C-alpha cells in the first residue's frame, strides 16, 4: 500500500494539560489540524458523498432484509412499549434476542417515513457514512489528509462493510460506535482530558445496547494503551479509567436495570433466554456461549456443540473460503504495516500519539481477530464487519508513515513487501471464484507486483514516477475489494445469514439473498443458480445442488423449509413481494433463517377481523411470524422466539390466550420441534400438537391455518 506524499510535517505543540509537567513535542507525527491545502475539504466531502451514493444504490432490492429485525421495527413503530423493549410484535409477546438500541434509529425513521425498505435501511447507510467520517477524522488528526482519505476509502470499499451498512442487523451500529470509541481514546491520548474517556465509555456502553458483550472486545487494548501512554500521572490515569468504566456502566446499564426490575408479567419475554432474564441472555447465549459453544437454545441445539456447526476454528479462520473475501483483502498488509510502524516509533516518547494511534487501532484489530478466529459458538461471516474500522486506519496510517521514510531501504522494502502480500492474497481470493471477472486476478497480481518492484527503488525515482508507482499500488490493492463491493450493492440480500460478493469455491454463495437463501448453513457450500426455483412461487423451494449437505441444509444435512440455492427464484420472489418483500421465501412456510412468501389469500384471511384480537396469528419461529406481520401490519406472535426453542409461551399460557380469544389463527410451520430443531418435548412442539388435536386445519394457497376461535 502506498500513498501520495503530502506537505512536510511540522512539530506538534505539547499536548499536556497546563497543570501537568511539560512533555516534549511528539515529532513523529504532524500536528492535529494544520492549514489544509484547498483540495482536502472537497476530497473529504467527495469521499462521504461517494460512500453515500454507493451504499444507497439499489437499496430497496433487499426489501425488508432481515425480516426478524424488520418485524421488531414495525412493532416499535406501532407501540412505544415495543420500541423500548425491542419486541417482535406490537402486542409485546417476546423480544428480539439482542438489546434494542440498533432498532431505535430504524423505528424513528419508519415512524417518520412509513414502513418500507428505504425507511428501514437508510439509517444503516447513514451509519456507514458516519463510520467513514469518524475513521477519516481520527487518522487525519495525527497524519496527512492522504492517510485519512485512504483509510476512509479502504473502509467504504470493504465488501462486508458495503453489505452490513445496507442491512438491518445490529452490526452497523456496533461498527460505528467502536470507531467512535477509538477516536475518543486517541483524543484522550493527545491532551489527557477525562472528558474523552467519558465519551469513549459512553460509546462502548451504547454499543453494548446494540450487540451486548461484543462491544467489550476492544476494552482491554484501549484501557492498556491509555494506561501506559496517556500524558498524565499514573494516579490520574487510574482515576480516568475508572471514570470511563463508570460511563460504560451508566450508558449501557440503565436499560438493563429497567428491564430486570420491570415485573416480568407486564413486559415481553426476553427472546433468546431460557428463564426470561436479559442478564442470562447476555452472559449465556449472547455471551460466553459464543466463545465456548455452550449455547442453550441456539440453532445448533446448545449444550456443548464445540463450534463444530460453525466452521473450523484457528488462526486462518478469517482467511478461509467463507470469510476471506468478506474482510481479509488488506489484513496481511495491515499486519505488516502495523509491525513496521511500531518498530519505526520504538524510540518515541511514551506519550507519542503517533504510536498510541497504532496501538489503539492495531490492538482493537488483533484482539477482535483472535476472538473471531477461535470462538466456538455461533459465528457468521458478516460479523467480520467489526474488523473493517480497524483494518482501514492501520493501512492508511502505516502506508503514509513508511512513505514518508521511503528514503530508507527498510521502509521501501517493507512497503514493497506489504504490496506483494496484498497482490498475492488478492489473486488467491479472486481465484476462488473462477468465473468471476477472470481477468481481474491477473490485473491485481501483475499490477501489484509491478508496484512492489517500483517501491523497492522508489527513492531513486523522480517525483512523478514515484506518484505513478503509488497510484498503481493503490489501484491494485483496492481493485479486488471494489469489485466484490460493486457486486454486493448490485444485488439484494435477505434472511438471517448474508454474505458479500460472488459465490466462491468451498464457501457460501453471494448473490441475492447472500449467504442465506442461497448459501446453506455453516460449513456448507452454496451453489448459486443450481437450486430449484422458489421464492414467491406459492410452494416451498428445495435446496440447491451444493456440496457438504446441500444448500440450505441444517447442520448435519437436510433441507429446511423456505431455503433454496437459486438466484432466479430469489429475484422472482422479490418482484412478486414488491417493495419490502422477502426474497427467497417459499410458499407459506418460512424457515429458521428466512421468512415466508405471503400470498394475497393468506393476507386477506389474517386481516379479516384482526382488530378483534390481540394477535392476528401465532407461528413457530420469528422469521415465519415476521413475514405475516410485515405483510399484514398486524401483530403475529412468534412462538419460541427466533429459533422456536425459547420456552415462551408455555403450553398453559398459550391455552389461556386461546381461551381468552386473544389469538385468531395458528400458522402451521411443518416442523414438529420448532424451527430451530428444538426438542420434541419443547413448548413449540407441545403447542403444535395441542392445536392439531383440537382445531381443524384450513389450507390457503399451500399454507395450513388453524382457526383458534372454533375449536
């Protein structure tokens, strides 16, 4: 990675507060805000505009995206209670299996603009643009404008970032708030002011309310870096870190305290938990269970799966077939540049903000990579979007730092090594999709190696030729991820598991529906375009002709209802559902990972007299229920939560709801044990069996309904 050289740095003023002992200037970095050349502001604004246009393009193709969260958004737009708790329906039967902070911007957008795809997804796009702006601002403060622009461009063009900043999962908000936290810690390293740590703690606390304990992954490196490098006394550092921790507790704990103290009888059941406790959800299914695989109630069944259902763990996990094309394009270069930057600044003062910046972003990157590589519980490819805000600044800062030292042989050779690694790894990633732009891998390889050769001798080249080498290296480095990103934004993605870019050999496919409808389950190969036609066709599609258990397979093989591996079926389903439809649904039965396609006849059935009931219907599994709720706008109870395995409602509670006339219809799911493969004696199975024994079935356009008012 190389950059265009910028104006010569000047020494920065001392960054220590007036009350502290004087600290010598950090001469290894430019000052925070020098007088910028005229091109800097237009270039920065152009970067943000280009990011917004890229992410907004074809946005509605994803419809409701993940209907699980879209249903909660719809519910929150109808009920402030559902808004606060993150309920899946406006009648507040059960919540999503996460805290609700990521839902709140979408709910407010829907309340303002109405329920549609854009109202749900535009807030995610704005978070993506905001993350690019934060990364640019953080890098620009200590480095050149070129470093900030490169960092922002690398982030915007990361395939998994382009995927998740156009999708309604909590990961977009998490990535934004993690970048904000790092920015504030770097500001604190500059002047030692407590307010920056308070703001950083607040950002992490709200990130906890988006995706629970994942927000805490970067706490150890951030606290360690500040504890060692801050320009204040040890005593003050300890007090400031304690204040930052308090800010985390307050900003993340207020909602938790309210939920735990609220009488369980008057609030929704906490989805994903087994005993109606958010704390149990936080430290179990969404916490330690993700690390050790002990996830009671998960889609793998819980109870010590050891991570086998979620792919092989190890140092190379992020470079594998499923994940490599999502995030790893520039990780080898980032690691090389990080090591080189730390070596280059080894003689800097303890309080060097330049070195501190590398330690903040690099520490966050390495810790998150290690956790993702070895965690044994549920792991999806799109989780890696959390790495994008860390990879980008390390690449931008490191390339600039070495470029400014290119007269030294070790710096130019390191730049050449990073470029060689980028070109070689880009070739490998592109070669995994043999039919995908076959010429591009050679452009990346040959162009990258040519740039690497030029970097070896860059100190001997003239100014213009050196700039040419830098430009060639930048193009070669970003060509692969840019192509994947353009493919990603050109297609719709729906369901619970989505991936960026094209289908790859040995991994889940891209294309419409991402890694959900077309992609199979963890560890199984997607095979785009070879499945049976489905999605909006009035009948459940079958699995595609993938390997390792078949597309749409459940762990261990077998095809789930509503899954398929066919691009055309997805597209047809999207067109028939219209704006906000769920591409890839099948007939009337939804699956664990994807919603159902609701026919006009089924919609009319549920809408008739719906106002007379608390819930128009009940269905096993949240994706199935969400499809009918989004189609009709009426509350639909998700029995068993996302997986169909949560013990809510119990059979006795469900019988009471029916006796009180609160539920009109029960929608048969076609799975006896709950959509998550639940136990045969689980509450979902008990409710299904009781309904089948006591009520008559009516089939509407291939879907079975039970009228619970005429037993």
